[in-house]
């Protein structure tokens, strides 16, 4: 292995670590060269103390012109075997006292050659910050701006590139029409038309997009607008999940754990009367037979046409009955569960504005308490034995439900 550090100068110094050749023979000498390989033993000698692994710090002197070069190094063991030739890239820069930047130029597109770009005035100095207004004539679309500087010796630096995007503008521009499509882009002006009153800025637009192909399926929808100068804007793409039938009302629900048994084959949930929205849905999901640790409960609903929703995952943890375990895969921990009295909730990140409500299997509230901070303790000593449900509601209306068994 060779590790080299080459300063940018006409005389190169190297710090190297060289490993022994195969069979653990001692490394006794080495050589280096720049450019063409002169042949084994014909390079510049490297001196060091022989050993299985050697390290040296030595000045390598070579008359090099400014620009890129390649330094090659290799070592030889006591048996006369040479190692692989290692290469290290170096760049020699002209270093002269008082060297300063004297000018710069820029161009867009093809490189016209050094000195043929558009000149930029620079303040004299070893470094310079450029703040200038560049006024190229560009068509709408993406372009590359190139910039480079020149020193007092007439040497040009590296050419730096910056991306820019030119947009067509004119006074009084207004959006006057639009179009949408689903799937493949039919081309500008070939989509389904959108109509609205001319505006400077369009922040929201509602429209009906009929889908003939039966679902369920995933599609992309594209929307774009047209200004009064005939310029189309960027096409905004949005993902769609298309399902057959109308939304209807929620008429049934089911839950399952592990592998999906298929629509309609999960454990039924009593949702009561059909409704467009159901909140605080309570049901008992048995965890009997589950090992202690993380699990996922899936819930989905069906509308009155039998069309299912997406399956909503609810991660949870089967708690160790002898201690405090994790709840819902979060920082929140709760236990012991089952309990004979105290039930404790702890969190690594303090909570604020969380409301705790314990209900029995008939939905009646039997205990309420706030949860502010990193710990809350509930005394269930006076409650009858049975299964209860702890509802945790945060300030944003989010809910968590944990079955609690009182012994």
C-alpha cells in the first residue's frame, strides 16, 4: 500500500507507507519516476531502512512544468522482486511572488476558447469575489453558465459551470387556460381542457377527471397551464389511486394480523349504522398466542358497494407482563399489563396536551387524566377485573388505543 501526499509545487515531497512483497520478504529499496516508465531499476532511488513494512518521508525533486502529472512508485524486496507500480496524480501550479488575478470571462453553451468569452472586470488580488449582472440572450429552457479567471502570467484557471433556467416573461402576463391528462402525456394543447378566469397566479384548481378503466389501479395525473402569450408552464404530476365505485358510506370493517387473508376474510368489526365517517371505533383484537415483541394490526373498511379501503397499519408491542414495555413502536412505554393496580406510562420525550381516557368494554369512561411530562401513573385498584381500553388523544386530534387488563 502506498499513501502519498504531494504539495502543489515544482519540487514534490512524498510521505509513503509501503507494504512488503509476497512471502514476507524484506523491502530493501524503492524507486520513483514521473511520466514514461524507464524500466525496473532505472528510476530515481528511494532510500529507507529495510523491513517488512517501511515508511519514509522524502523530498522528490523533479523539474516539472505547470499542469497535471503522474508520480509512480514501486519497491523491491531482498529476493529482487519488484512490487506493483503505484500511481499518484499531482498538479504543479506556477507560484510566483505577487501573482494575482487580472481578469475573467464567461460564456454560455459551447466553449469559444480561452480569451474568447465575454470579459468580466475583476479587482486585482490573489482571490476575488464576483458580483456582476450578466445579460445573455437566451431562449426559454435550461442552460449552462461557464466562468473562469486569468492570472498575471496569462494562465487560465479551471472553468466552473453553473446551471440556470431561462423563462419567458413579459409585462401583464396572465394565466388564461390549462389542461390535464392521466397516463401518457399527449403533448401540449392535446390534453383535456381546463377553464378558469384569467389570473396572475393560480394556487388551487378543482376539476372532475373521469376514469373509464376499471380499478383498482395506480395512475399519474398531469396538469399544466397556459399564459396569454401562448407559453405552457411546467407539467405538475400527481399520483392517483383509482378504485371502482363511488365513495358511499362505511358499512363494514375488519382487522387482521400477519398475512392478509383477503378482502372480507378478516375479523369483522361492528361499525354500527352505515355512515360516511366513523371516529373512535373500539373493538377487541385478541393478542392470545402472540410472542412478546413488535407486531402490526391492520384495519380496513368497506363502503355500501363492498369496495374496500386501503389497509391501515397499527404497529403495537405485546408487553412483558412483569415489566414496562414499548407501546405502538414509539418512545412511549406502558405497563405492567395485566396489572393489579398501578399502570404507568413513560416516554423519553416529554409530552404536552395529551388526554388519557380509560373506557370499559361497553364504551363507558371509568377514568380520565392529563399526560404532561415524561410520566403518568393511573391507579386502577378500585376497578373490577376485566379488559379496558386506554385512549390517548393529543392536541392535534391523533388517537392511540391500548387494551389494559385489570386482574
